C-alpha cells in the first residue's frame, strides 16, 4: 500500500483501492475557510440558543445558497466541542449544542477580526 500526502490531501493507493481524502475546510460543502465556518456556526448558536445538528443544518441552508453536508457539519461541531467552544448534551439520540463562555469569547474575537479586515 502506498500512502502519500500534500498540504491539502491524503492519498492511499493499493492494487485494490485508491482513495483521496480532502482535508481542506473549504471543501466541506460550504466553500468557506476554517474560521468562516466557525464564525457562522457560533453566530447562529449565539442568536438562536441550543440546537441539534439537523436544526442547525436547516438554519444554515436557509441563510446560505450552497448545499450543506450534514456529516461535515457534525464533524465541525464535534471539533468545536473538543476545543471547548461548545457544550453538548445527548437528547433523543442526537446531541444538542450550545455556546460555552470560551465559545462566546471566540465569537467576539472572530467578529473583531472580520471588522479589522474590512477597513
């Protein structure tokens, strides 16, 4: 088996299988970079309160014309939970996510960064 990678991709190839995995957050179905996706998710949770991933996906699809991959969204939510930006609570087989104090601080920081680049 041959395993190679560059800054955005991992390639795995053997006589029977060939797989290319994209690692670029811009390819998660929204065409956004890493912090843009984080900013949008944190803003929605700040505005709407605790939500499960399906409700969040519906909210995002109403405000964005691009199709949203639910699996990519769930992976992002899990990452933000592990980073301490979100809490999660299992409810009816799904997780409900809410902002932590750290998530609120990160949201404020991201919003300030966005204003700084618009000048």
